[in-house]
C-alpha cells in the first residue's frame, strides 16, 4: 500500500509507484470519480494526440504543407479584399 498526505489546500503528490502504474506523465490531467462508498477512482486523461485516428472518416487529410498553403492563400485573399474597400 502506498500513502500520500493531503495539504490544507487539498493537494497531494501522486506517488511515483502509482504514476508509473497508471502511465501518467508530468503535467497530464487526471480524471477523478467519487464512489458512493467513499473511495475514488483516478485515471490519467488521454491526450488529444493519443486519440488521433480513433475515428474512421472518409475525409482525406491533405497534409501539413497543403493545409499551410491553403491557409496562407485564404489569409492573402482576405487581406487583399480589405485593401480594396
């Protein structure tokens, strides 16, 4: 059993053994679930990048270069419209 202490502000340090068992990383958010029996379940919240590719889609991602060029073209188009006014 691993023990930690809660401060007056309600803060505690997650012991290293528990962090490693959960696979939690520094600065990662934790999800807390209070149970009716007074216990709690704590899980690391997955990052957005861990969820990448988890949904199927027919939409093809063009790629970073193409997306950057499209954004640049759109910005340039908006810029030229504002100059004409």
